[in-house]
């Protein structure tokens, strides 16, 4: 373990990539816990802390003689946040609600049918907007399916207003865990 006591490119690379991995894992852990996946988040926490101890210990060992370790650590921390949020977006854990506001028309009826044909549960409510009657469509879906739902909506009614929110199902509904 001589590498941890002397300045070298290998040491800086170890700190850099190790910290990116550690922060990315931490980001995914936080998201899992926030979405109710406590067990998965807790298991990931074990690996996160082991990485943290190894990387931080490496930086703290001799950082006064080699301040470059601190700089590499800080830059990797920032990049790790970006990588972690990108990973979470790709993994798309959890559920969301999509609200769609469209003019009341036969096109909105066709849109609902197309969404239902693609196994989306859709609830329709009549509303009134500034420019007349509207249909409010509500979908509760897994986050992984957001791009598919948005694509169907845009292809069928490009003028639709689409709002996506994170959600948790408290009870009932079409989606099962």
C-alpha cells in the first residue's frame, strides 16, 4: 500500500475515480431511500461508507505535504454529483404522475385510447380554461415509462400541456410494486 503514502499519478487517479464512484453511489442511495426503497438504500450504504473511508483516508494521509490530493478530491466530488444524478435519471427509480391538459375534442379521446392501448391507466376530468373546455388527463406510471408516455402524447396532440411530478402511491391504483 505504498501508493497511498507518496504522490503519484496513480494516487491521484485512485482518489479521482474513487471519489466519483463514492459520490455517485451516495446519490443513488439517497434517491432510493427517498423513494421508499429503504432496504436497497441501506445495503448500498455499506459500500458507500467503505469507499468513503478508503478514499478519504488516502487524502488525509499526507495531504499537508501534497495539497493536490485535496484539489483532486474536491473536483471528483463535484463530478461525482453530476454522474450520480445522471445515473439516477437513467435508472429511473420510483413512480411519477403525469398531468396532461388538452382542448376537449375527438383528438383528446383518441389520445386517451392510444395511451390505454399502451397499458397506461388514464383518468379524464373535464375542465374549463381561459380559452374554453379542456380535458385533464392523469396518469400514474413508473418513471422508466415517462419517455414513452410523453412521446405518445406529443405525437397525437402536440399542443398538449404536459406536467410530470414525482409521486408515491399510498393506497390502491393500477400500479403494483
